[in-house]
């Protein structure tokens, strides 16, 4: 009798683990904006899909092997930060004075702990700094020099600011960056201008990831170079918990991209979670309400990716395009660019 009870209990435990494994989900974005097919070459389009697929598969491997959503989000975002296709890490947009200033954040839906950094110029992967701030500091947000000092103390990879400025071939976002550089360095940089002029233009390009692991934990992270030509140490929504990033196991995880000033004022990520928590809306209803109604009324352009505790996903955006994708337990990575 005792043994049959133990057996039944073990079978039930196994089944519930399988049920949770069934729900593993990962959703990403690589920025929203004026991303139009007519401005895109097939090679560039393929490069975006390939990189998003690579990131999704990396996250999926972690989740499928029993890994945690926090690791999946960090590793996925690192891949996107390291790719010059996106406005985060390498390939980030330039500030008005010709530098790259990076912002990132991460939030753990199990504990509601969060970490974020802003205006860092030498940390190779700002998402890893956001995570260390969450895990190893008593604070939520560190900025500028102090954040960089903490990154050094934590042994994170430090690079010269020029690392982020490496030129690459196929960059829609790089044109935006390039035009600003060209304006600034008109005299020095004449040779670059024809190449830069060929590239499709885009305003945004932040990266983000939300993951649900088999333990039911939701983590959201976002990383960005901010908005091109930004001045005076401008900080956008990406490192602001509740605006660009939010996660709560009871509701959802959200990562945003778009015109940060509007996303801060609309408290986009938290608002979606709050509509679910207080109004009982589904993820889809809440996400659409905020992105397609509230933000549109305010004049804010962009989108979000999100998932809920059951692995439902939402990816609404009110701009012409948004690099985005998801992968679920079946391991089929799906990526999209246009409406
Ligand atoms: N939201 C970012 C910012 O305003 C920009 C982006 O999403 O591309 O800093």
C-alpha cells in the first residue's frame, strides 16, 4: 500500500513536471520602427531572421534542459547585444556627441527583484551588468561611472567605447547611426556617406526577451543604445522597471521597444501587468489596450513582446514593423519582421 502510494505520487510529480515543461516559452524583439519591406534587401532580411533564430534556439536549449528563465534571457540578450544588427551592445546608436551610451534592465517575476543600468559606455554586455546589479548589489539601478566601477568589481568584460562603434555591412539601424555620424563628421567622413546612404533607415532597434521556464518563473530583460542623437545623458524606457521591462509570475513578463519618452510616461510594461492583475484581463487584451490604444492616443510609437504564466504570448506593435519571434516547447522558432 505504502509503495503504491509512493509510486502514484512519483508518477503525478513526473506528470506535473512534464506539464510545466510543456509551457516553456521564450519571446524576443529586436526593435520596432519604420521597418518596411521595400527598404530591406533579401540579405539583410535573412540576417535578421537568422540572428533571431539563433537567439531563440539558444534560449530554447537552456529552457529545454531544465535551465532557468533568468539564464535564458541573459544568454539570448547577449547574442542580440553582440550582433551589430541591433541597437544594443555592438552596433548601438550614437549619442549626439558621437559616443555609445547603453541602458539595460532585467526583472525576475518570482521575486520581483530587478536590476538596471543606464549610460554605461564600456561594459560589453550591459544585460550582464543589470543582472549583477539585481543579484549582487543592494540597489536596483546604477548609472554612468558608478555602474562601470561596479561592473569592473564584478569582473565583467570591459571594452573601449569604440568597440560598440564597429561598422558592419547589413545594417538598417546603422544608417540612422551613420547619418548622425555623417552630420557630425561631415568633413572627416566623406567616403562613408554613399555606403551609409544605401542602408534602410530605422529609428529604434532595442532588444528584449521574456522567458517562462518549467518552474513557472517569468523573467524579462531589455537592452538598448537608446535613441540616436540623444543628448545630455538622456535615458529612455529600457532600463526603467515598469516602463521598458516588467515581470511578475502572477501575471506576465514584458519587454518594450519604441519611443522611450512615451513608454516611460505610459508606464507601459507595468500597466499591462496591472490590467491583468486588477482587471482580470487576458495578456492579449491588456497588451493591446496599452500598445494599440493608450500609446497610440498619446502619440507613442513602438511595441512590446510579452508572455503570461501559461505561456500565452502577445507581440503587439503600432509601428510599421518589429523584429520579433518566439519559441515554445515544440522547439519551432518563429520569427517575423513586418505587420
Ligand atoms: N526604447 C528605446 C529608448 O527609447 C529605443 C528603442 O526601443 O529602440 O531608449
